[in-house]
C-alpha cells in the first residue's frame, strides 16, 4: 500500500494495490442480498453445492395474520398488467369498469416504492460489478458498464428466474458473465472448504447452555474468532 505524495496535511488514505484479490467462498447458499455482496469481489469460489440467487427485492406482507415475503415485482407486474388490459379493452371498446375497480384497489404509492426498490437493487449490482468484478475483464469503461447492466438485468429477470428461491449454480453464474472459480467436488481445495463449512455448522449449532445457540460475529485471518450467545 502507498499514499499519495501530496497529502497537504490531511490524513493519508492507503491506496490498495489492484494486484490483491478479494474472493468470496460460497460453500452452500449465498442468495439474494448475499449474491449482491458477492458482486463486489474479484472472484466467487463455488462448488457443486454452491448457490447464488436472483436479486429481486422481497417485502413482508401480512395475510390473515401471517407474514409472508413477496417479490417487489409481484406488485409492479400486477399494476402493469392491469394497465395493459385497460388499454387493450379501451382499444376494443370493451367494458373497463371491473379492471378500473381492480386498479383503484391497488396501493399506487406502495407499488411505486417497489419499483424504486427494484431500481436500487439493479443500480447497486451495476455499481459493484462496474467498480470491482468486471474491471480486469473489460478495460473499456463503456463495455464494462454495458456488461454490468446486462448481468444485473439477468439477475433481476423473472423470465430466467420466475421465483426468488431459484438457484444459480456455478456454471450458470459463469455463463452469466460473473467471475467464478468452479471447483470439482474432488478438488483438494473444495474438500477443505466443505470440511471447514460442515465443522462450522456443527460447532455453531451446539448449545452452550440449554436453549442457547452460538452466533459468530467475525473471524480474522489471524485465526481469531468472536462468538456470542443468543437467547432462544
């Protein structure tokens, strides 16, 4: 790391060499927001059990006292579909009263907010890809931005991924344009990763006291971990 030669008395901010790589390891599942986080790295290490997922925002709604998570797209698509049906019915001079009643029943400000949430998810994905993962791949700024937008659009595509829980494996992620190191299940590195992951899962689920579980807050490169207890 180095600092600029002219700091003019200001705090020196280290310049991190681009020769260093930040890689994220996905032994099992890193979906939704975790997928977005992975876009801010140089490379994603995946194996045959690894999953990324679509990045469409999810919002909680309460139905009959039960909270459910629904894609923001569901509200936007409902509005757009009604608008299309109204336009088509008007063109054919067919009754629109029923369709207009359904449209009036929608919470338009909430639907607009859902559209903003989708736009924010896409903007975040494009920014991370354009600033980090795609830099070594596309030196041309315009080309890099174009590819970042294309990848983000795929991750938001309801045609490719009709449901939020749809899995994106290593091959699909590579085909999409993400920088992925796909390890075979017999690869020595993958075997070490999987062994470590399973041991962590077991350790983290061992009760420290009856009714208590452990939560790992962080683990450093110096083999230092901080674990706390959570109540049931």
